[in-house]
């Protein structure tokens, strides 16, 4: 039996592990993460009779890693890519957040584009932060070209000025901008990929109680309030995201591309309603 391959980035994180377990029931797994924990995740999956074709530790901004992952996926057959890798505001400075959340995403999509066969689908994890209606003058056009050599320095100066020299504030703004840029990137890619018979969509999680999400609750002002604002009446889980990804990657969603699905328990709707 020929099974479709699925690439899961950030596979050692909460959402990545949930996606690997859910999709691995029907797909062969190609896993990657920057953390050495990936080895343990792959071993656990294999012990539970999942098929792990490759588990590669490294930086998604590294061309050699991207080339290896593309080779693992092969060509000529449709593939599924679940891009969950990312950094949150409490985990890194603004430069690292933009490098991982946006620059590496752009590089990943460019790397896999040549092998996308009809039926292929990419599900990228964005964030409800990308829907926050805060505008930072001078960033909109810059965010369309994150691979330009001067991108990080140019947008970094704008972010630091907007944050007033506050490092935590700069990280938060970089996160917001990186996720907003992913939403726009998905829209742009959908147009070109439609001719290939491939789809691309994004999911915007709310506050999800993964290890990353729990760290945000503990360290980021307002994160706990965001968690508690969900009209659904409970916190989000990694499996909530994996189940949404499974639908978006399925044949039931073949008319869905170039768009975002908020999986936030209604938090964004509640906050926008309160804002008037």
C-alpha cells in the first residue's frame, strides 16, 4: 500500500507531536525540529509502530536541511506539509522570532514548491496575533520580502523604535508582524500553487496549552487573560490544532486554499466584540 508522506516541522513541540501522532496513522512521517528532543519523539513513534522515514534536527533556515527534507519527501506524488515550527514572544528576541517564524517559512515554501504534485497541501501555523488590528508604519511592504538581505536590519530598526527600547515589547511586536506576514504569504502562494493543483492554508491558534503556551501564560502579560477569554469555556489543546489540520489537509477541504482558520475557542471574536 502506498501511503502519502507528511512533513511535520516543529515535530518535538506540542502541536508538532500531536500532528505527527494523528497524521502518522495514515501517513509516513518525515520529521524535523531544532531541538535534540526530536530523536526521542521519533523513537517513541517508532515504538508505537508509526513509520518514520526521516527525523532531522536542524535550523529550517539552513539550505542543506531543506534540501534533505525535500529529498525525503521525493517527487511525483502528492505530499502533506504541516509547518508548526515557530517561536513565541517569551522564547526569543525580535530577530530570532522573525528569522524562525517568517524568514524560515518563506525558505521552506520556496524549497518544497518544485516538488508539489497535484493534491499536495501545506498547512502553516499562524496565530490569532496576526489578526490584531495594530499597524506599524513602514512594515507592510517589508514583510512581503523577508529574504531580502537588508530585511532584518531594516524592520528591526522600526520594531525597536516602536517598542521604545523595551526588549519584551519588541519581541511581542515581532511575533505579531511575523504571524501577520504568514497570513499574507499563504494568500499569495495560493494563487501560484493553484496552477500546480496544490493548496496552502493556515491555522491561527489561540492560547493553546502546549509547553510553549504555558510559558506564555507564565511570562507574557495578557496571555492568561487571552486564555480565559475563550467563549468555548476551556483552554485549547494541541490536538484541537491537529484535528483542524487533518480536516484542512483532507479531501473534504479541496475547495479551501489561500485562507486562514482561527482555532481559538472564539477568543478573537470576543476581543473584537469588546473593542467595539
